[in-house]
């Protein structure tokens, strides 16, 4: 992420935990204000420059394909004019004369507007894939709790029967699942005394769910 000054960086850092939670990201990196993280494609804003340049518009298009685009972008950020030489003539073009397209680096999705830049790393590691699977499992288990008629505070014994990558993901994040769905115990087997049973699919892998409510005194209802 790149903002326009150090004060804005400090403000974001104060809200960083909320930012990570809202955007579902694990880490926020702040780029130096002068850093050019992305490349740009710049085109003329034809409705604005067409009448002024007339027959020079094709020359301007060709010029924009060869010059340093970062110089123009810096001028646009700062609201400065850019000096362009075309066939021996000089033109001072205002920031609005240019249309700027952001070209994201490989593995990132980036947007830039008004001097602000946000870039998301889109490369999925095995760990991130597992976390995504577990989040989906927790979402479905919360829905199953509701269908079973449980209150928000009701604690349960939970049975999960599955296989493959889903079993591995759930096993690796067992404590998170237990805390999120209020499971006092999770068994990777059917609970025979279950009060509710169902079956769902996550990434085409079957997950059989059985649960039993626990009373306030710790006894199974």
C-alpha cells in the first residue's frame, strides 16, 4: 500500500488490525511514497486534447508509447503540467490530458487513484488455501448450528467425518474451529448420540456432521 505522506501512513498503522480484518489479509506493507510499484500505460484524453492538438494527436499517441511514463504519473499526482515536444513544437499538458492505466506486477492485483496505491498479492500458498477451506467449513458449521435449533451460546460435541485435503485442513486448525463453533470436543467420527446429523460438500469433498448439545452443567442433552 502507498499513500501520499507520512501522516497518512501513521493513520493507517493505527487502524492496521481493523484493516487486515476487513480486507481479510494477513500482512500490510507500506511502500515508500516515491516508490513506483507498478507500470503504466498512458493514453491521451482525446475529448480534451483533440481540438488543441488536431493533427498532432497521432504523434502524441506514439510519443506516449516511448517516453518514461513514470514522469507523467508523478506530474499528474502533484497536479503539474507535463512538457511534451511534438514535431518541433512544445505543449504544456495538464494532468487531465492523460488517461492512466495501471499494469499490475505478476502475482498482484493493483489499483491507483489520486496518488493512492493498493496492491494485493494474489498468489495462494498451501497455507492460505487451507485457511480458506477452514473458513468455509466454519461458515457451514455455523449454519448447521442454526438449523439444529441451537442458541448462540450453546456448546456442543461435534463429529466430523471427511477425508483428503479437507481432513488435513480441519485437523491443522482444530482449535480455531472449536472456538468458532463452540465445540467442547471435536471427534473425526460420528457421534452416535447426536441430536442432529447432516452432510455438506466443501470443494467437492464430503463432510458428514453430527452434533450434540451440552447442557449448562456439562452434561450431554
